[in-house]
C-alpha cells in the first residue's frame, strides 16, 4: 500500500492544502517585509546621491505622477453636472462630517450601501 502523502496520484486533503497555503503566505509576507525594508534603505541612499548596482541590476529612482483634477476648477470649467458625474464620495470624510454634525448621521446610514467581498484569512490557533 502506498502512503497517501507521498503518492502523487492522491490529491492532498483540505488540511494539507491549508497547511501549504499558510506556509506560503507566511513566507511571502516575511519576504515582502524584508524587501520593503531594504527598499527604504536603498531609496534613502539614492536620494543622498549614492549609486548602487550589482552584476545584474542598477538601482535608480523613478518618479511616478498621478493626475488629479481640483474639484473647484473642474466645476468652473465643466460645470456642476459634469463634476457630479465623475465625483466619488470618500466614506471616511463623510463619516467625519456626520460625527462633526455637518451631516445627519441617520440619513448617512440610510443611504449607505454595503458591498461584500470574500478573502481567505488565517487565524492563529494559539493566542
């Protein structure tokens, strides 16, 4: 008889899949944290005028730009209807206005829409 854990024809059990998923997730998170930390150090050095390269790579700072349209200027140029058509509501700012008393909190709750998405979350068993 063949051991199911070593037999390539036997599909893994759900607990085995979860164990592998957890291992990969934990490994990736650790690597991402290390990569982010290294990136901060390298960026700081490059901003200070240093240069860094290996046999395969050269570190450079790339500037990215995001285009924004100021609301008031957009309204002046294109009008209220166009501004309303492209506007989005910032949930946190709306809730802050309700807390400050500038918006009616009950009315804000009445118009709220909740959209659900599912994400796989692993909860540690030892706490």
